[in-house]
């Protein structure tokens, strides 16, 4: 019988954590962006899209590096109590008081849990010994804002992120209804919307224990299905050879949707960070895992957009080539183009499957595979988003309840739980109502509202947090993986890029409304 050393056990355990971070990043990022991206390429084409996506990828990778540093300092501040201006030595090393167990769980300290290379000074600051009565520090994006932002900006930040979750829920509800209607051949997506929304809403609010394992299983299936679907769709698109035109004069068409497709990466970072121990190598590999997950999403989205452009005409329905059957060009119906899909607020799979089924019946199975992926993907995305929204609302209610009542008896806790559930139902009802009364606005919801909430949240609120963490009394805190001087100065790229996107979003909205 083989016996594994503690170091080997730790190594394999860490690999599992890094893989979880990698796949969960992919699961969170692959949502509305991959559905809405191709329909915004009607005028711009492929080359401007690749240019804009690459710039957005670089900006997002920088934000991962900076926000990971801010999260480390959030943990430090909570574990070492608040750092007041009177503190003369906020960086004092008290790591020997803590043991290396994950933040998410508290257990009895066992020296065998650490490898030989992990010294006492390197162990986790996340939790204390069994004898300590202190609670584990909370690590989430709202506590991050509460600790590092003034009260008014902290409240505004909370409202912005709640708004983001709500808008994301609306976009998932619109896309999910369309996907299920397409797979089950239902004429009206509005017929599907009530069942799609409320089955998942009730599961998110009252079946929280079932969500994590269900999302994990569906995410694995979703990721595998997407990989197969993207590769096969790209091969089919390359075989079909639809004529693709690129025009940099319309590069702005892809700007906002690109920030959505690769945006919001910073939102799940605090949750993923709780899976780590507070060690330098774990933080470094965590950062790499999330970055590689983002790059994987970047590659898959490019493959999907390229395949869609090869199959679906951009503007001219007569640009389809049937050279393989010696029939020359072929004119499709006017609504079988990307421009028509954008005007009707359709997700990209709808024109894709229309063209495949009509012109290329030999590839019909590809359309079915992609439709199945979209259905599973949106289900996972909506359920995960609703769960995070419900958890966020409960956190806000708990904070308000504690400040207002400052009690913890049974009746108070029960009243708090009821209030939280009712608040969740209200938020989720708003998502459902908007989705029911605005069924053809998928692209507009994603490109305008969701992009603004994500870009402004990162370009303004998170940038202030990063700036505060890299200056003054927080700059030299003793965290496992500090920033270099070069990395600190990269924050200005994030500020300029995402604030420009936010301003552009407002300008476009005003110009279209006039």
C-alpha cells in the first residue's frame, strides 16, 4: 500500500484547488458575452474584434493582479484589527499566532497538514487555533468596499454591484428563455420565461445547499460541451467559407460587448480566494489559475465568433458561398444575418442554427449541440447569479439588522431570515418582470446596462480600492505576494480603459435616445 508524504498530499490538494479556480472562472465568464458578441460584428468584422478583445484581455489580467493584492490586504486588516492613523507599525509580523487552514472551514490545527517547506512564518493568516473564539474574517467584494472606501462610496458600490447582478439576471432570463424555446421548438420565449426564472429563483433562495454541487456538475458538463461545440463549429465554419469583411471604422461596435465578454472577472475573485491558504506560492498559483481561465474564455469566444462569421452573413444575405455544391452564391432570407439578429435582440445561436438548418443540413447536429450548450450554460449562469445575488442581499440585511438591533436571540434571527427571503423574492421578481416586458432587448441589456455596471464598478470603485491599497498606510502591509513597483503603476491603465468604456456607454446611450 502506497504511503504519500505530507508534502505530496498538500501538492495534490493544491492542484485540485487551482483547477477549481480555473474552471469556476470559466463557468462565471462564459455567459452572455459569448452569446452577444457575434451579433455586434455585423459591421466591424473579425480583425477589429480581435484587436479590441486583446486590449480588454490585457486590462482584465492587470485588474486580477491588482485586486488579488487588495484582497490579501483585506484579510490582513481584518485579522490584525483596524489600522488607525495612529498605528506606528501596521506591518508587524504576528503570523506565528495563526495556523494554515482554509478560510472557508475552521478545524483543529495539525502540524502534519503542512509541507516541510512551509515554515511557521508562511502559514495562513486566515484562521486561528481551536482555542480562539474569534470568527473567521469575511472575504467578499462588499466587505472589500466597506473596509477601503468611505461610507458613502461603500453604499454606492454596494448599489452598483446589486444593480450589476440584477441586470445580469435579466440578460440570462432573456437568453435562457430563447435557448429553451429554440431547443424544445416553442413558438414564444415568453411562455418559457416564468418556468425558467422561478424554478431557478426558488432553488437559489430556498435550496442553497443544492446549488453548489449542482452548479459544479453542470459546469463540468458545460465546459466540456462548449469545448467540443466551439471546435466543431469552427471546423464547420472554416469548411463553409462565408465571406467575412472587416472595417476598423466600426471598431466601436465591439467595444462595450468585449468588456462584457471578458468583464466582471474581479467579482468572483474574493469567493475563489477563500479556497486558499495565506501562502505566497498559493496566492501566486491562484492568480495564474484565474488568469489562465480568463485566457481560455478569450480563446473560446474568438473561436465561436470566427465560426459564426464563417457561417452567418454579416449584413448581405446573399454573401453565402455554396462552392462545395457548385451552386455559387445563395441568397438567404433577410432575417438570417447578424445585423438582423442585433436589431431583433437575438442571441447569436439563433441565426447560426437558422443558416445551418436551411443551407447546410449535413451540419444540423452541430446546431443541436450548440443549442444544448447554450441551454445548459444559461441555466448555470442564471442559477449562479441568482445565488450570488441572494447571498449579497442576505449580507446587506444581516449588516443592517446587526446595526439596528444588535441582538442574536432565536426570534430576531428568524425575523432576519424571513426579511432576507422576502427581499430576495422582491429582487428576483424585478428581474422576472423586466424580462417579461422587454423580451427583445437582449443585446441592449447586455451591451448598455451590464457593461456600464461592470466597467464603472471596476474603473471607479475598485480602482479607488486599489489606489488606497497601494498608497499610504496600506502600501507596505506584510502580505504573502506584494506588488512590484511596475505592477502598482499598471493601475492607471485599468482606470483609463474602464472609465473610458463607462463614459462611452453613457454617450452612446444619450446619442441613441436623442
